[in-house]
C-alpha cells in the first residue's frame, strides 16, 4: 500500500471515530407491513456510515408474530410485550418509551425516531446533525382526509399556551413564508422523523393522559413548550409519510430518495 493510501486510510478512520453514533428507533405494528420492505430498503441506502448506526424496533402489534417475523427475516432487534390491556394510544406511548429506554442505555449520542411509514431523503442524518440542535425534525406531512397537511403547528396566540394548536395547509400564507428551506422554530413537528440528543430523552418521557385521543407526540411537544425547550423543524429536509390510504396510488414516487 502506498504512503498516500495509508494516510487516506488513517484519516477516514479518524473521521469515522468523530462521527456520533446514531440509534434509528422505529415504532411499528403489523398494520404498517404494507410498506415495511421498502422502508427497510430505504434505511439501507442512508448515506451515513453503516458502522455508526444501530437499529431498534418497538412492535406494538396485538401478538408477537410480527416481532418474530421482523427478527427472523431482517435480523433486527425487536421489542414486543403483551398490550392486551392497553388502548391504542397507550400502546403507542409505551413503544416510544421502550425506544427511549433502549437509547438511554446505549452508547449512541443521538436517536433518530423514525416511524415505519416515513421515508426520508438519504442524507437525512447528516442534514439534521448539521443543525447542532438538541431536537430537530425533518419536514413531513400527515394525511388529512383527501389532503396532505404539513405536520407543523404553532401555538395559537389567542389561546392559553398549548390549549389549542393550529395546523397550516400548503395554501396558507404562513406555509409559504415558513417553509423556506431553513431551520425554523416550531411547537409541533411530529416525531415521525426526529433527531434528538440524549439530554432531551434524559429529561423527557413520553406520556398519554387518561382517555386521550391525541397521539403521545402532542403531549411531548406540550412538555417541551412548558419546560422551555425549543422544538425545531428543518424545512429543507424532506420525508414522505406514506399512509396506507395513499400508498397504492403513489408508490411509483417512492424512489425520489434524494436531497431536494
């Protein structure tokens, strides 16, 4: 091996050592299997070095068949427990907290919390790391009837704090001024594609009030707000949220997977 190649090899190794280790934490259940293969294929193509990534799945399916299948078929670490006495939102909340606990016990510096029907651009980790923020999300949309609504909400100033969040659709003036390709402060950006530092997860646990119908990330955003931790969204980093309702219609676009 030439001297230049040796130097290059040493530099590459040093660079990799400096890169933070990332846990890709995935909540799922068997109802998301319509796109699980494509989702995992997308993960394989992430541009972040593979030796600096770890994967962990929390499966909240009604039985353990799906967890066993994911482990056997894809060789993934999968958590499952009996959720018979849990509501749907309680299952989801517990899944988030299982991922949180695993992250806190790991040697990973960041957790990319990624729902199993969300497809980010391939350099999502690098782009979000560049922000150097405790918590920042990629921009994605939620299905709202026949429409796709950006998963961004601000606090309505006419109401007390978090009592009413306001979502904005793409036709609003707010949307056109807010989505400018830059990092923006927000209150809700979802946690479907969210990079968090360990100190955030050390100080916040997911919760669901008794009888609540909103998902746990709503109350997570509320807790960030009331305890003075600013939430952010990178409006120049995109992720497609492929709900089952529109998967069949739009599957042909799944290969976009590039920085835009």
